C-alpha cells in the first residue's frame, strides 16, 4: 500500500489524558509515527496503532533529547518514509509550543499538514483550580507570557504587564520567580494575589497560594518545582483556599 506523507500537530492538553480532544485521539489512531514531548501523558500513546513507531523527542528545561532543528528534520523524514506523522505536543501546539515553526518547516518541504488544537495549560489549570482568568469588575483581560526568552533573560512583557490590572499567566517562569515578584513589588503591588500550580491536572498536582510578598516562601513550603504555571492577579483571591489569613495580608 502506498504511503502518503502527512504531518498532524496535535495538542495533548495540560497533562490529564482525558483532556485531549476527540479529534486528537482520531489523529493518533491513524498515525504511522508519533513524535512526542516530555510532558505528554504516556497513556495517550496507547491510542496509536500497535504498528506505529513511537519516538520520544522530549524537551524539558535545559535537557533536550533533540534540538528543534533535528525534530523538524525527523518529522519530514518520517513523513516521507512512513506516511502519517503525529507530532504530539503538550498543551496547545501554538502556545509556546513552536508549532508555528514546525508547520513552516513542513510547508517548505511540501509536506501536507493539519493542526488539532489542544487545551493550553495557561487556561486549563486556572479553571481546574476554580480561578477565573477574567471576572466582571475585577479583570477585563488576561495575558500569557513566557517566563524567560531564548537568551535566558526575563521576558520584557512582564514589566509592562505589572503595570496593568490584567490577570497574568506565566509559563516556564518558576526559575524567574524572584525577579517577577521584585518587578511587581517595584510597582507597589506586593499584596497582589499569586498562585503557582505544579503538575496541573495530574494526581500529583501541587499549588501554592500567596501574595507577591509571600509567594516565594509559600512555594518553598509546598516544595513547588517545575513544570509549573504562575497565575498573577486579583482573581487568584477567588480560589476557595485563598485563606482568611492571606486575605488579611492583602488588606494590610
């Protein structure tokens, strides 16, 4: 049977295997090759056919199995030799997932592509914790910002965001927490509520709740580590466990 090259970028969601879309599962069921990232729930790999080749191309902070260029080349090579390649990516492929780069590379090599959006952790984890990213009279918008750029410095948009009342979701920013809290304190916002969620949507999920003045200590007490999402804004005060003690601290 002749194999036709195709690449499908599939967003796997924030971690819980049940949060992938039905369309994503259908794409996996038709895969000849699955290239999957580090944060993918292994349960999802069982939805690919038994004959499908499963290739780990995971990327965690400063620990890459392959460079992005190598992943791009693998996608195209496998599509040409094996047919349908599913590029399975955490969250949504186009939210700090380099999906756009992969799509462009495939197009340059004339490989047909498709995209199956995923639930981004930037939205899902707040919702699962009962934190509304927008709330009438409290927050009219939300920003999603990377914690640091490819050069390792803190994203400059955080300086701008700290001057607004928008809810701010910081991805890949735990190692910049000290800098982030200092930026907000310099804007006189030490009492602003903050949440940090580690391994969101998974059984070992952890959360730290506090303010800009207290969140580093709270994160240490809860032993929060990466991967984690930082949520900043008054809406964090809507969390059911944002305690009376924390509320009093905000009011002081």
